[in-house]
C-alpha cells in the first residue's frame, strides 16, 4: 500500500518555526495556511475556546517582538506593514496540539500529526547538537590538562 503524501512537508513546517521568548513557536498565519483556513478563522476558533489556550500555549507578539521579526524578513518595501493589522499570535507545541481539538477537520488532524513530527525532529537535532557540544567541551578540557606536556615534547 502506497504511503499518503503529507499535506504539508516537514521542510515547510520546520522553516516556519520561529523562536520567541525562548520557545519554538508557529505563527497564526503559517498555521492557518497549513490547515487550509484563514488566519481570522483560526484566531476566532482560539478566541471561542480561550480556556484551552493559556499563556504558555499561545501568546500575541509584542510590538518589540514584531519589529524584530519583521527586520529578519527581507522585503522590497521596508515601509510596508506586510498586511498585518495586529501582531500575530504565536503557538507553542502544546498550543498547536490543542488546535486539533478546536479545528475539527480531517485536514487539521493530519496536519497536526506532521507538525508534531517536526517538533520532535527539531528536539532530536537539538539533543544531538547538545551532546556533541558536551563531548567537545570534555575533549578541550582533557587537551588543556596536557598542554604543559605538549610544550615539553615540542621543546
């Protein structure tokens, strides 16, 4: 049996993940695009179910965060507001998981699975990089302990 192709690729999801307030988050407009709904519809669903989205699940960008985020995006018109009337909402991994309970479509459920896989993949990559950094630190310490011996051998 052939595997169904994903509605949204891992690369699309991973490239949409941004870091805000020390968290990996997805912005409302990107999520809406993935789910095949408008940003307004996504945010209305969240507003109608506010008790399911505490501050550690979703938050609205501050003006400072929005300004920094915009400065990272290359646009041809630096004065453009990029079509935003208000600061976007950011959804943590838990917030994205909760979205599947308020967006009750088959597409939303399938997209959520792909998004969860992307978050897991990023965690694994981070864990590997952390382990490599730790091993490198240990190696540098061991080499540092033998610096005097190396100097003696060279002399």
